[in-house]
């Protein structure tokens, strides 16, 4: 089933995906400071970005085909579910304790609210993605839980040279003493004010 890749997010050099107020500051400037216009495959032109060719080639190599996305309730609420349109892929699985009751896109948007945990959400997402597409897993609390449970195949970090000091950690839900080994970077690409890294997640020997 679909490979699970965590973290198509940008992250500060001290490990945060947003500040305490959920503001991302300059973390995504790299997606708009280049001279090459591009979109995710299948996206309309109004979602176009301008990046350097190095950044575009990295993203497209790592995410050749996104089938669906797994996010947490916090991101869903902050974006209002992107007005019912997945930011990437064809479907969004939202891990939540309680589905929203007043979301105006409920019942029509390709969103599934999963109330029995991140493991169940990823299982459903992998089945949806099939063998030839990727599951994009949001960094933060949900991504950290999945990494700790051994459900993540690869980790992507788009590191921006800015220090937040505090905020929402990229590896949320990792407790004191939790250790998840990663292999040496399988891919390292330098863009304009961003360093793209791709790690394979080490698996314990049988």
C-alpha cells in the first residue's frame, strides 16, 4: 500500500513549524522567491508558486504522486479544511476526537474524520493511496505520534534559516526518552534560503 512520507512542511532551524500563535512567518518564502512558476500536479493555476528549479525538482522527486493527506484537527480548524478542497492529493483523513458538526462542506468534500486514532487513519489512507501513490502525513502532533508508532517510511524536512525559539514542534508528541533513528539523508538539496532533506526511517532488525 501507499508509502507514508511525513513533513511536506517547512521548519525553522530550531525545529518549529509555526510559532506559539500558529503563524509560519518566513517558513514558506522559498515557495515564492524563485523564478520558475509551478503547481502541484493537477492543481489549478491559481495555486501556482514561484520557486527555484532545485526546490521544484526536489519536491517533485519526493512527492511524484500524492494520493491523500493525513492531518490533525488543529490544522483542519486553522485552515477550515481548505474550504473543502484538499491542499494536495484527492482525499484528506482528519484525526480527531469528535468530527465537526457545523462544517458547511461536510458530506460533500472528500474528507474523512477518523475518531479511532492515527494508526487507523494511516491504514485507511494507505488503502486509499494504493501501491503507486504516496500518503502525505502532516508534521506536528499527528506526525510525531505516527513516527513513534513506526508508521512512517520517510521524513522530509524543508529547513529554513530562521530561529523561532518556541512554537509548534515539527516532531510533536515525541516524549522525553523517545528515540527514532533515521538513516543518513537519502537526498540533500540546497534551494534559495531553504535546505531540503529526505530521510529514510530506520527499521529495527528482526
